């Protein structure tokens, strides 16, 4: 199929398919559930199930799966065939409404953080009809939410759906106050830009660290990095282009609107962005994107690395979570219009976001935390771990006006002339871009740039939705009671500008000065996943999650536990992998090299000719010295792991030890190996080096 319009969504049980195939009444009913958030009619499920099955079988399906997102960050699926035996020893293809609505995977092998004792292994999956089912490789995929026997969320979709509902409720209250009578729902929209690396599979297979941990645990910098800035937006290599073409087609078939693709800053790094959709679908689609990237890469002899920091010293990968809110009748609530100073409704929503981000910065930081992202956030790389908001000149100026005598004007961008008469004059944006801000206003949406490249985007989005819902509810409480609406709005806006301007920073977030300035402003700077996770059980945060029905206290405590356990496991695997590589690959390789150096000296000496062997001698002495230090480093790291193993404290203390003892010792060990790599002959080094991995795709 070469026609893209035909290809797009061809494997999705989407609105068009439902409209065409479902009885009219059934279609209307399911549409109401999807569009208006009404309860699902069980009789409808029976009809939909049958039609869905017929559609999938025509595509070639033999099985269906309840596709869900446990707290591992990735998706899970268990395939059941449609076959059902008949009394005459044959089979028919069956799929009931009950099977569509509810699944019962054994939940005991998915993380629950103590929510579900192992004897209560029962878990349920529930059909999420707001995200369309799709067909892939013989299987009908049904997006579902996953919960325990007692209804606690065991996944990332459930809280996301709950948070969307919460935000809608509060945003509609505000809209009503502005006289809006037509919008009945507010939907959050998301367009996630996904960064990733591609490396050659043959080289990848020779790196245990990439295989077991997704990142390089050793590796000296290549002679060339990203300093020439010749990779960003550079023309695509043919092999990459072929990969992207096939990737796009796979995505399009599944209704994922993959739109933009380009080379990223680091060598071998790329980015793919889809057209935005509702948060729920965008989150499911991002899972499809990550899965498809990996699968299609393999077909091209490539491996896709989604890790946040596969290589030290070159940029890592993130996900830019472009987020906005719009009404169900299509109005983007973050669209400022040409004269934002007159757009009070926009300013109210903007103020709510400013307050939310300032008051709940720790929670937002936590939503982007994972062990991989620790190598970016707060490490010597961008973006920093400090949350701040970029608003740009126009909006910042308007906020100033709020506190300085009222709203009078909006700065305009004007026209840009390039100085060549044949080139067109371009309308200028009202503000320049700021690529260093972790939370930037980009015209009609906010771009949350801290998000981890390998993680589900559910977490940052249910966090954003919840904190904004909370502030909107505070505003609505005040405004609904106010005797004069306009005066109260002015009062609220003034309060926000006065108390929360500290979160706004339009400058360079990567500069040293900002770290100092942010500290002065009292903005939190949380270094690692371990400390960041505490936000999940902070009373202030528990209160809003409970208030808006997104999480119970027990659910939050379990997520806190899971985050820490995951941290411990990840660092432990990395340390074990390091030790394996150090002892079984690097030491033997370096010994070979030193033996050859010694042999060379002896051989030359044996000839009786007086030749200079000082180069060999110097190298031998230097290498042997490093080797001894390396061996000591191994012992130190092993001791750290032993100590961790014998610890009895809380999970938090355990994780903290891994972060500030084990992890630090891994860094020390790496340093020595990387130095040895730079002086050991290429033929001796036991694995492909950075230059091979980054430039030989
Ligand atoms: P850039 O990051 O270069 O400014 P775009 O402005 O084209 O790129 O958008 C980046 C991403 O933001 C895309 O995935 C796009 O679909 C998404 N996006 C655009 N508008 C919205 C919106 N209202 N809500 C959520 N995402 C949006
Ligand atoms: Mg962007």
C-alpha cells in the first residue's frame, strides 16, 4: 500500500470502522462513552466485541490480548486465541462482551509495591474504549487498565484516566464562570517528541553493558563528539532513512501520526514527533512508538537505545512532553490570541499553571525521575534538575502589567526582514525559543522537557493534570463565591504574580549563575531519583492526589516503594555487569597488552643490539600501575555491594546507599578503565569503543 491516506489507521478499530460496522444505536452509545465520558453500557460491549472480532479476523488475527501498562514502565500482553470448542469436536471463533471488558491476568509477577500480597494474585484488566483497539501481527490489541482485586491501580493508565477526569471537572467549572455554556469537557492534549539512539547490532552484541543495562558503563570519549554541531538536522544516512521510512509506515498503519523526524545533536541520535492527540491516546501511542522503534531497528541490523544516557560526554535522550488543554468543542485553552492582555480566560489558566508548577515542583521533578534520567538531570548536563518556567517576553511583560497598574497592551512580534528583496518578509513570533528551559511556553502549549526518554509519559501527565486541577479548583472555589467576578479575577492574578514569579526564568538554564540564582529564590534542586521519590509520600501531595481521586494513600506508598526498589535493582545490575566486564574482559585484555610490551623489551634485549626500549618500558609501567588501581577499584565496588546486601534499614536507606556509595564507586572504576582504554592497543581492547558505536552506523 503506497497511498498514505489509505495506509493511515488501516489497522485501527477506529471511529470510521465503528461507524461503518456497528448498528446505529450501538455506535451512538459507544461514541457517548468516548466523547462525553459517560458510563459504558454492558449490552454495547457484547455487540462491539463481535464486530471487533470479525474485523480483526479479516485482518488475519487468531488471538486477542488485553494490552496493559504495569508499573514496569513498559507494556504487557498475554495472547488468548478466539477459538472455542464445539460439541462436534470442532472450533468456532468467539469473542464475548465479557472477554472484551474484563481480563484476569495473574498479577503476582508485576510490581505492586506491597499493594497486593502474593496470595491475592488476582488482577483485572478493564477495557479502555477511549483508546482504540488495533491489529498487529496476528493479534487484536485491546488497550486496558490494570487493577488489583480490591480496585487499586497497578498500572499507569488508571491514574492517567482519573487525572484527565479530575482536570476536566475543574476546568469546566472555570469555563462556566466565563460564561461558556457549550463545552462539557476539557481534554488534555499531548504531543511527545521521542529521542533515541541507533547503533549497529553487530557492535551492540559485543557490549555486555548495552545488552544488560542499555547504556555504556565504560568508554572513553571518541576523538570526535558533537562539537562541530554537524549532526543536528543533518541529512540522513541512507540506512537511517530506510529505517525511518519503514518505521513511519508501521506507525501510520496503527494510527500513530508520526510527523517530524530529524537527526538530533549527538552523533547516532535521532528524534521522532507525532501530531498531538488526547493524553490517553498519546500515551498509548508513545508506547507503540517505542516498541516499533526497537522492532523495526532490528530488521535493519540496528539496535534502538531508548536509555536516557547511553553514552557519557554526548547528549542524552529525553522526551519533550508538549501539553495543553482544550475543550471538547475544540478550543485550545492555552491559545493566547493576538492580544493576550485582553484574554482574561487564557491568563487565568496560565496563572493556574504557574502556581501549580511552583507549588508542586518536587512532584513534577519526581514525575521525570528514573535511574537513567539521573545522568541528565542535575548531572553535568542539560536540563538541570531545577524546575522553572519559560514564558517569553510577551507574557512576562503582561504579568508585569498585572502588578504595575493593570493590563494595557501586548508586545507584538512584528515582521522579520532578511535583507534580500527576493526573500519573503516573515511574521515574527512574539518570543524567541528557549531550548534550555525545563518547562517552556511554546505559543499555545507548554513543553515539559525533563521527561525520561525510556519511560511512559503517563507519570508526568497525570502529575501535571492533577496539580493544575488542584489550582483550578482553588480558583473556582473563590470565583464561584465572589460578589464581583472581575475584581476577584484581578485579585487572583495579582496574588499569583506576587507569590509565584520566582518560578519564571527566561534566561539560560544551563548556566552556573542560574544554579546560584535558583537557590536564592528557594527553588528545589533535587539531585537523584532516590530523593525525588519522596514527593510521592509528602503529605501535601498525598492530599491533592486523594482529593482529586487520582491516587489513594496506599497507591502512592506502593509507587514510592516500587520507585526505590527499581532504583536498587537497576544500579545493582549495572554494578554486576561492570564487575563482569572488568574482571573477565578488561583485565585479561590489558594483561595481554602488558605481556606483549614486556616480551618486546625482552626480545629486543636478547638481540644484544643496544636499542631504545624506553617507550615500551614507560607504557608497561603506566599500564601496570593503572591495572593495579583498577583491581583495587573492583575490590572496593564488590565491598560496596556486599555491604548493601547485608543492610537491614528501610528501602529508602538502601536505595540511598546505592546512590551515594555503590554508584559513586562505579564512577571511580570507570574512570580508570577509560584511561586504560586510551593507552591500550586497539587490537587488544575487548569491545567496540565510542568511535565505533557512534560513527559506524
Ligand atoms: P517544536 O517543538 O519544534 O516547536 P511543534 O510546535 O511543531 O514543534 O510541536 C511539537 C509537538 O507539540 C508536536 O508533537 C505537536 O503535535 C505538539 N503540539 C502542538 N500543539 C499542541 C497542543 N495544543 N497540545 C499538545 N501538543 C501539541
Ligand atoms: Mg520541541
